[in-house]
C-alpha cells in the first residue's frame, strides 16, 4: 500500500473541507450519493481517474504528491478543485475500505486526453 493510498484512507472531512471548501465537499458528497462516479481506475503514479456522469459527462483526476492533493476536471473549476473531485475521493475511499481492487487506467484512456 503506497503513501497515496494511506493518505486517501486516512483523509478526514475536515481535511477535505480545508482543501476544497465546505460547498464543494457538500456538493461532492451529494454527487457521490447520487452514484454519479463511473469507471474508477488508478493511474500508474497512484492517481485516481473517473468519469462523473452528472448533468454532462466529466473526466476527473485526483492525485496526491509531496503532501498535497491536486485535481483536474473537465468541468473547468474556477478554483483549484470541484465537487466532482470530492465525489471521486469519496468513491475511492469506499473502495479501499471494502478492499475492492481498481483497474489500472490504460495509457491511451480517453480521460487523459480530455484533461
């Protein structure tokens, strides 16, 4: 288990809120609860890649590196992160807790090109 896995597993609601803001966390939790996260997979460097099937289809990538979380989303958030990234993190944590393995994203995965 890499340190990125441990960081996601040990992440608290407070840490998520400090990183993404209260509204993004609340909206991201609702996005997760609506089951909008699709095709969750890992990148070769430990990032989390997913589709968000919401009002439109978004590609989202969340990474942890050198003590910080980073995210990219095709919703083009004004700030540094968005609710879709929070939904991906929550979905990933659920997979970790249930010990569900994630597939490795192919290097030619369409989501990489969209981001």
